[in-house]
């Protein structure tokens, strides 16, 4: 393998790793804005579940320990909790782009996993 080929391969690997590492960083401030606009009606502004409409993130913080992939799938597809009934019913699918999803996850984890 010549030097040009090695340099090209190294550049591709580093570019790929840099993109993957960056994808896992969310902005919790932006995530809070999204949460307040889209989620707080059921989850409450304090994450405790608005009068039983949805899960209480402060009590059930362990839900947020799932992988980003699992949580993002729940956001995209909607979610119902087997054995639990909330007055709002199933969480509807959320139309968020990938950046917004990472932002929401960053906010949820920083606010409710303490």
C-alpha cells in the first residue's frame, strides 16, 4: 500500500469517527425548548407526568438509561408501556430530526437522571 492510499484510508477513518462521536452530543438547552413545546403538556414542565397523563421521569428515571437508538426509536414510533395506563394514552410518534432527538435526550438525561 502506498503513502497516498494509507493517507486516504486514515482520513476516511478519522472522518467517520469524528462524525459518529459528534452525533452523540446533544444540546440540552435546545432539548429543553423542544420538551417544553412538545412534551410538557403530558409529562409536565417538571417531568413528573401531568396529572397521570404520562410517565413521571423523576420517579422512573431508569427509563432514560436505554441506548440512544432505543430511545430515538420510541420517539419516532410512539410508545405505550405494557402494564401501565396513562390518561393521555400512547405517546404519539414525534416528528423530530436526528439533531432534535439528540437534544431532547440530552435534556431528559441532564434534568431527570439526578
